[in-house]
C-alpha cells in the first residue's frame, strides 16, 4: 500500500540528516532521481545534510553529480530514501546501514514495499517522473539543476519518450522540467555519443544474433567477454539492437556475469507481458523489460519454450 505524500513530506521535514541511495550500478533514472530530489530539497531546506552514495560512477552521467563517501554516516541518526530500487537486496548499501526510517519511492512493478513509507507507481515511465510530480506538488517550482537531473532520468528510462511507458503524464511533467535554459544537446551528447570502440562490439554482437519464430537473441559467454576485454554489464545496452524489427516480437540477451558465475538474461518486448516468466526465476523488472538469472546455459531452452507459448 502506498502512503500519502504528506506523510512522506512530514518525515523528510523532520529529519536533518538524509541519505539518498539508488540501486547498485545506478543508471540515468536512479541517479537523476537522487540528484533531482537532493537539489530541490536543499533549495527549500538548506540546513539539511543530504548525502548520495553509489558504487559506480559513469563518465556519461557525471554531469548529474558524483558520489559522496560513506564517512561516519553509520553513527548519525538519519532518514534513508531509496529511489528506483525494487527490493532491499538492490539497495546500494554497506552492511552497517541503520536508518531511523526508510522511504521507498519507485516505479518497478516488482517492488516489495520494503520501506517504512512507500510510494510505488508502476505505471510511471521512471522514478524521475514520480519525483518530479511529487516536487511540483510540494514546492510548485524547483531550481533548474534539479529539473535537468529529473529530465535526464525520464529520457533515459523512456528512451527519449519511445517506450510505451511514456504517458500523457510523462509528457506533461517533462514539459514542466523543460525550461529555456535546459541544454538538451549537452545532455544528449553526454548520454548518446558513442566511442569508436562501440563499432567493434556492435560488429561482434550482430554476428551472434539468432532469430527464430519471432524471437531474437544473442549470447555473450565467458570467452567472448575475455576476448573483447569488457565488463559483463557493458553488453547489456546492446539489447536495443533487436528492437524495431517487425518480425522480432520478443528479444533477449544472455550475458555471462563472472562476478556471480551466472548468466544474466534481459527480456524485452513491445506487447507481450514477460514479467511472470522473470518472476518464476526470481527475477524482476517491468512488464515489457525485465530480467532473470540462470546458472546453467541448458536452462535457456526451457525459457525459450515459455516465451514461444506467449506468442
Ligand atoms: Mn527506473
């Protein structure tokens, strides 16, 4: 059950120390929502001490802000706000985390409502959309730095308003964030200009794509990863290569993750609900974009058969 927004606002007002955490390996939406919220709160409550800590800084998102250190946070009494994070395991946290209360604000349909206060809107395009709607209600207006961060998260999670999670609400709040000084070209250059190295990987992946019975996929195994000298997570974004083909109704990538010794499968579709399959393997995510993990590549055949049944 969701809490009332005024309950969440009262909790925020009460606390001087606030820790905001995204999910591990944060993306544009996770960081955009954290920094968007921080910059707006500091504008109206400059006396608050607000920290954002995350495990991985990416050059393409560094314009939003950099991570703080954990420091002596463990000894302080503080409120924890988690954003874009579906369950407690996904929170980027050290073991000694001991907040007074947790506020969980998210848009994942698989969210487990692990907070003391929860606000989950699965229909929202992004966590940034939710935060922007909330901030507009609370403050009427917010500073441009906050707006830029929130706009960035909406465009990354909706793929520039392409995915069908984009709604009238998304566009309305995006237009509120879209101030004259918003330098979209700068944001798009940071987010979308690719290094030349990308060509090598693209060529590599294109050769590995298999398409059968309206299902398209590619597998990146242990040997591929060491051959290309890349990290496992760097292959995930190429799943969009398979989007936009009439004959491919469901597509996925299978990527070896050496840290966990498992294969990570990312499932995508324009119209078929995939979340039940992801959930049946303890995965999660959204209706048309979700993920799961398998230990043995032989399990893939069963999953492909389940996907075929959806078509
Ligand atoms: Mn998100």
